């Protein structure tokens, strides 16, 4: 194979008139039409000066064109770097600079904010809108609809996905062709995907879940997707009769259950519902089964590793667990201090090894060495246990991380902004239970002596600096933060104190 990832996911559909995407307006895009679009975009990337191994940073709304740009990057041997559309220009500047992206493809609506960033970094800026217009679309439109696929090896990099750490800036997780390919092929097999599957796709396509799990699985199986721009329960309910499968974060399932139109009848014909990216409450699992007769299949993964474990397709899908290690993935539970494996059934740090595990963090050898052992085991930062039947349960995190509606939020990043604000001596940002997002953000502020922090002004500054989903939804002011004898802030105490902040009224 000249380019294993392209050939496996895309090239083998050449000339196929089968439907790849069902679009919200009722129209369809065949594999052949999609590949022609991708080929024009691959020429577009080349004509913008990109060479194999260069990075293209992409912050655009979900659309067939946005997906075709992923295919184009793979075909041209360019490393694809998708970015959350909620990121502010300031946040985005870091990713573009750190990755050394030669080209930034952004939304035309954000051109004014992105132009100074691109100019300052010497990066070319082109635009692509969800309706298929924009300067990059114009460049691509003028190109031929076939492209000589650039040769790549399985060990070559296919994508960077940025993920934050407890301290410091975000790290670019380097994913190889083999990482993406091996995981998607395993999942196709494990979850019994075929060319007859139609996946209800309402996830964003700038993260592992929507792009590398949902999309790659469908591409590898040769199935179709109902490609919705975002989660919209009305659309999900309207389209469900045409789908066979759905993937979502737990919020998808709680929102469906909150809607009376989501009935057992509506879901009966479905083959499979899959959940991941955040813990699915056992209550949600049970309520979903009561309503529909389906047991949601929960799996566990992360940016650096794609998917690690999954409940079985056949066999018991056990609520509150993430199932068994996937074929080819080794999983062990270790003592966070010593690295020694703990006794079966004991809680420890989850470590994983397999063809799914990434190659390291871009230009951060120390961070790579700290998290990826020389023997290939990756320290996930998740705390878990394996029960006597082999089911893995995630019981917590050994990392200061909040997961809100499936998005990761790093408290440190918010604390750094808050600590700078007038009248604020220090801050602690915590995640507490939230009925819709699973967890949500509370900021605990300690004022300077005699000062009263101006909450509105602080919220405004936070708003300019950070993506909306990271914003604290509640601020509280306290005299001092609880600390242990070592002087470390006891976030567990704060989480307990504020655990009912977003509780629904009894
Ligand atoms: C949107 N908002 C959020 C939010 N999403 N706030 C906190 N957490 C989130 N996840 C903001 C909006 O900006 C808006 O701000 C307000 O909350 C309400 O918006 P909404 O209309 O209710 O949000 P919605 O568009 O419906 O989005 C919610 C969501 C979405 C859960 C559907 O966030 C989503 O699709 N999440 C999936 C994330 C995902 O794909 N994660 C996978 C990571 S990969 P305002 O201004 O109106 O108040 C990974 C590995 C693995 O983790 O294992 O898969
Ligand atoms: P990300 O860095 O965005 O890829 O997020 C990965 C993290 O999401 C993991 O390290 C886990 O903490 C969490 N996660 C993913 N799937 C699950 C799940 N099914 N249950 C609990 N946590 C999960």
C-alpha cells in the first residue's frame, strides 16, 4: 500500500456511488463525490505550499467539507490538526505556534480575529465555511478531482490532537497512521459494524470521539453517517428511524431520556448505542434500558490512545464499568507511587499498551518520558480497578481534570487567569456534579485583604481569554482555601463542600 491510512479508509471507496453522508436537508453525498471533494482539497493544500509532514491547523464548523479536509490531509501526507471551534483566537495562537502549522484554515466569520494571529506567526490563513464557501473552498474548486496519493508508511504521523496537562501548556499528541487504523479496524470488528450501518453522528469532529472513533469506524466499514452539525435533540429524534447505531457522550443519553418523544418504539430498530468520553452514570444506563430495552455499550478511551476498553457486543454490558481491554490492548493497574502492579481488585493507576498508543508529545520529550514508559505502557492518569470477571471500572482521576459534556477542562488554565484579577489573592477551580454536563465548573476565590473581587469584571476577562465551555458557572468567595499539612489545596474538600451547587431542586 502506498498510503495505508488513505487506502484503508478512503481509497477503497473510489468510484463508489454508495451513500457516505446523509445531510440535514435530506440530500446525500456518495463516497465518490466525497473523494472528489477531498482530492480537490488535497490539491488545494499542495497549492498553499504544504508538503508531506507539514501541519494544517483547522478550526471550522462541522460540514462535509470539513471532513473532506481531513481526507485531503491524509491523501497529501499532511498532518491534520483539528481544533475546537469554541477556542478563542488567543487559545488558537498557541496551537498554531506550537505545532508550526504552515496553514490555518478558519471560519470566514472569524477572519478578523484570526488574521492578526496568522500574520504574527507567519502562517498562511485561508477560510472554509460550513456552507462550503470561503477562500480555501475557492482554491479547491479550481482543482482537478483526482489526486496522486502521497506515499506514507504506517509509522508516519497522521494527526496532532492537543490535550492539556495538569501543569503547563497543552501538548500535541502525535498519532500515527497505524494508531488510527489499528483502532478503527478493531472497533469495526468488536462492535460488528458493516457497510449496512447508518450512524447517527451529532458529535463534533475535532476530537477523538467524533473523528477517530465514529468517522473512522464508518469509513473502515463502508457504512453511512447521518451527519448533523451538532447535538439537536429534535434532529436526533427525527433522524433516528433512518439510523442503525449512535455514538455519544453521556449528555446525549440524558438529554434523550429527558424527552418524552424518545420512546422504546423509536429506538427499537436500532442495533447499538455507544457511550464514552465521560462516565455514564449507572442510573442512566438503567433508565435507558427501562425505556428502550437497549443496554448502552460503554467504552473508554483518550486522545493519546484512542479506545482502550469496551463492554462486549455479545455478553453482559455491565453498568458503571467500561468493559474489557480491546483485543491487542494490554491494561494494568499500578501503584501511582511505585509503578508496581496492584493486587487484582485494588484501585490504582490505569496503564495501557498497544498499537493504539500514540508516539509521544510533539517536541516535548520530557513530558513524553513522564507519561509514556520505555516499555510502551502509557500512564493514563485515570484511577481504576479490574474486577474478578475482568471488567474495568474507572473510579476517579489522578489528574486535576474536569470533564464537562465530554470536553476536558484543566483547572490550572482557569486558575492562572483568575489569580491575575484585581482583588484576587488566589483561586481554586473544581468540577462538581451537573445534571446535564456530568460535571461543571465552580471557581473558589480568595480575595486580597480588604478587597471584594468584581465577579462581573472577572467573568468578562475569563470570557475574552477562554472558550465558553471552560467558564466557571458559579463563583464563590471564601476567606481561605482548605490545605493539607504540606500546604496543598484540598480540592476534594472543596468538591465535597460545593457538590450540590448544580443539584436540581428537590
Ligand atoms: C457547550 N457549552 C458547554 C459545553 N458545550 N459548556 C460546558 N460543557 C460543554 N460540553 C456551552 C455553550 O457554549 C453554551 O453557552 C451553553 O454551554 C449551553 O449550550 P448548549 O446548547 O446546551 O450546548 P450544546 O451545543 O448542546 O453542547 C453540549 C454538548 C456538546 C454536550 C452536546 O458539548 C458536545 O457535543 N460535547 C461532546 C464533546 C466530545 O465530543 N467529546 C469527546 C472528546 S474525545 P452559553 O453561552 O449559551 O451559556 C475523548 C476521548 C474519548 O474524550 O474517550 O472519546
Ligand atoms: P481526552 O483527553 O479528551 O481524550 O479525555 C480522556 C479522558 O476521558 C480519559 O482519560 C478519562 O478520564 C475520560 N473518559 C473517557 N471515556 C470514559 C468513560 N467511559 N468513563 C469514564 N471516563 C472516561
